[in-house]
């Protein structure tokens, strides 16, 4: 079974630029999550999708972050404009449903200079 | 809000040593508790879980017991191997919220041969 795929693996940008991350969950997984992991901290949930609908985006900084999951499969997370404090690893995870085991991708490491 | 506190690392042990990584939590309800592991270059993986008080989760020689009276979920292993070197995250999920996880900051474990 293929795992959760994320790209790119690394990204370096300057502040005020925009950036987008892509996630392809495990086939058949209805629930998709984006987490932000700042160095030295645990992952923090940014947004949760159930199919193509948003379940929870209470911790998403909506003035600069946006996410979508068109057709309930792949998802993209965008930051525009980026700030220095956005430097982190962005993790995507998926599960069959909200009460089942999560599977995490390897993450995208973002450096904002 | 809910939170998880882990012992700071890095923890450096010799092979076959006994391992304990402390984890305590604060939650308003009756959360499920988890340990996740992140090996170098890989995504987070569920190591073990416990869903109610006095439950013991176990996997790959690791164990943790859900202690409601002390709000703790300490991770233990009797004899560590070099291959156990990784970052270990304690996490909780409030009852009824599925997999919306709150993570601790993580503890780096380094095992020397």
C-alpha cells in the first residue's frame, strides 16, 4: 500500500513570497490533515478535511494560509505572503475516517529567509 | 486547552540500557493517549496507544500505561537498540474528536553501540 505522498521535500523562499505544498493521501482515505511542525515543537494541526469539506480550520492563520481539497483526494496548502516564522515542516496525514489510525507523509521542510 | 509535556532531550543511552521517557498531560475530558515515533527521514508513525485509565499500550518492546491519577503516560523499554534512535512524541486526542491530536514537543533518543 502506497503511503502519503508529499512534495516538494524541501523549499527555500524569501519572506513575502508565496509557496504551495501538495499532498496525495492513501487511496480511499476520506480524512486529510495538515500539521505544522516548528523546530523543537510538536506538530500542530492546521486544518482537517473530511472528503472535500473542511471539518476544522480553527488554527489556520487565514490571513495568509489557505488549503483546498478538490474532488476529495489531493490537497494543496498555500502560504501567501510567507513570514520568517512560517519556517517549519508541513506534514500531511490521512486516515480512513476521523476515528481511525493516521498515516503521515514525510513532510515538506520550508525555510523562509 | 489540552496540552502535553514531555521530558527534554536528547536522551543518550548505550545499547541494552533501560529507557524511560516521561509524558504528562492536561485535558478537560478523558483523552486517548498515544506515542508516535519519527525515524530519521521518515514520517511520524504510531508506536502505541491507550484509550482509558490503566490501559497498557505496547509495541516493539515499548510499553506505556495510562495513569489517570498522575495524568501520565510514560514510555518504557527494557533494552534499547541502536535502531530505536529516533524522535518520540507523546500525544492526546479528546474523546469524541477522533484523531485531532495534540502533541508534545518530542524527545530525541540516541542509542550508542
